C-alpha cells in the first residue's frame, strides 16, 4: 500500500493492473451475490419468511441451525475480507473523509445485518424479513458504490498522471521582470 501513499502507483503498471483485476473480480462477486439472493428469495417479506421458515405450499423445510451456522461462518469471513480490502482501497480515493467513513460503516453494517437478519427471521420474529431486505440492499448498494469509486479513483489518477507527463515542463522564472 506504500505505492498508493507515495504516489508511486502511477509508475507501477503491474500494481494498477492487479488492483483493476481485483475490482473486476469484485464486480463479478457483486453480481453473484445478487443472483444468489434472488435465486432463494425476493424483495418481499413473504419470500424471505418462506425461505427461512419453510413453506408447506412449496414443500420446503425451515432452515436448520446447522445450515445457517455453516453459511454464516463462510459469509462472515469472506465478506469481512472483502469489506476490509475495499474500504482499505477507498482510503486512497479522492473523497472527503466523512463520505469514506459513511461508506465503510454502510458496507460493514449491510454485510453483518444481512447475515444476522436471517437468524432473526428464523429464530426471533418473521417480521425481521424487512430488516433482511433492507440490509441486503444496503450491502449491495454500498459494495457497488465502493467498487465504482475505487475504479474511478484508479482510472482518474492514472489519466491525471498521463496528462501531466505530456505537458511541457514549465520554465523557471528568474525573478526579474519581463524584458
């Protein structure tokens, strides 16, 4: 990360390529998160409740403690790594610190809330389905914003560097008036 802090990333095509490929990978992951969610349920409380509590009409069983635990274990680790990586890259984006903090909180809150809301629907109250939907949307929107902002920051910084290399060097003034 010292390359980002020192500005050396502009001269490091390999590093830029690696970060850009990571971000493209994150776009694919973001799409798959949405597809997995919509494969299992929709943006209605009934669909979320049927997924977690089962549905006699669809012949589905409620989610078991073990299946929720296994999914939570994998998701908490992977989403944590994703969030820390994206928020770390966000540090170097050309944004105000308040926006960076807001987006960082949003992505963590969305990821943890999305995971926890399923447990709440299953074991506390079916009305937590609304929280599940809200946290899923928060997670997806904040991830999309983070990915977009980091890609924009990377590309715009690269373009600024290329433009600055094409400009002719400024002549130094001698301090004497114009003759």
